[in-house]
């Protein structure tokens, strides 16, 4: 598929000024030049044109917001000065698998002041003696060459993702340092006070119910005891009456016996 048709397909009914990422890998460049890409892609930040038989960057439009450019596996041999003019804010540039042979070709990248990562893997220039040392000396603004820094530490998978993660971490740290929003602690204290009051009310109601139960049981016990005392008193009175009755009858019998003896 030709590059122009591929661009129309990738738009998916979007306006070019709304697009931030555009992947045109494996399509066909006519005469080795860029077609269908123009200055209307004002917000484009990521552009990939890998393996499209691109040989010239002369028709690259102005893409001031472009940060990441993938140009691997093409037949580019020079003309890199266009990049500093048209894409001044590039931070990542992949030129691996192209026809770049000498340091003078790469020297044009010195004007990309924000460039942090450059990939020249599988280019002939990598066969030069002291290749890595020479590139780092020539392009002092870059941190990573072919995926590694000067101390052979591997670069993150994506410079862009790394920056986004860093921004998110900064926001989280700012939130932590700022602490909770105003009034948050006061609301928490009020809620705790309300909870304590509710607990005390519940405990008081439970205690009141317990006291009522104890009072009722105490009164019932007193009434039962009074009834038992009354019964005991009645029983004692009846016993005394019976004893007095028995003594009276005995006295009567004794008197009758005395009378009979006197008659005799």
C-alpha cells in the first residue's frame, strides 16, 4: 500500500490536527520520498516509518511537537540536517538498519538539542573503531546510543513512557506532601466524636435496662418475703391459740377431779 493511502486509512475519519501518533510501517514510498504527510499534523508526537524504502527526508513536513521518530530499516544515507529544522524537539531517533557510514553524516544531529536517545544499530558506521566513544563525544546531548548509555546501562523501553511515569510519580509525591485537603482532619475528628457519643448512648441505654431489671427483681423478692413473713405470723398465732385451748381444757379437767375428791 502506498504511503498516502495508508495515511488516509490511519486517520479513521479524524482530522490530521487531532492525531498524536501515526504508524506507517511497511508501506511503500514512491521515489523514496514521504508523501501525504503535511504541516496539518500539528499535534503529532510519535511517527513511525519503518521499512518503507525511504531514502530522503527532504519532504518531511514541520512537526514541532514530534518527540519520537522511527526510521529503521530504510535506505537513508544522509540529509539528516532536515531533522533539526523540521523536528527541533526530537528526544528519540531510530536510524538503525540504514546506509549511514561515517561520523560527518551524524554530525548534523548536533543541532537536535533535546535528543536523548539515538539508535544506529546495523548501520555501517558501527564498524568504525571507537564508534561509541566517538558518537558520545560528537553528540554530547545524548544519553543512550543503541539502547545503552556510556556505562553500558540499558535504556528504558520507551523514553516517552518513562517521562510520563515520572510525571505521575511527581504528582503523587506532591499530593502526599500536600497532605489531605483542608477540613478533612476536622471531619474525621467530628465523625470519631459522633461514634463515641453513639457508643456511650448505647452503653447507657443498656445500663438503664439492666438497672430496671435489677430493680424489678428486687421489688418482687421483697413482696415474696413479706408474704412469707405474714404466713409465718399467722401460723404462729394459730399455734398459740391451740396451746391456750389445750391448757384451758386441762385446767377444767383438774378442777372436776378435785371436786369429785371432795365429795368422797
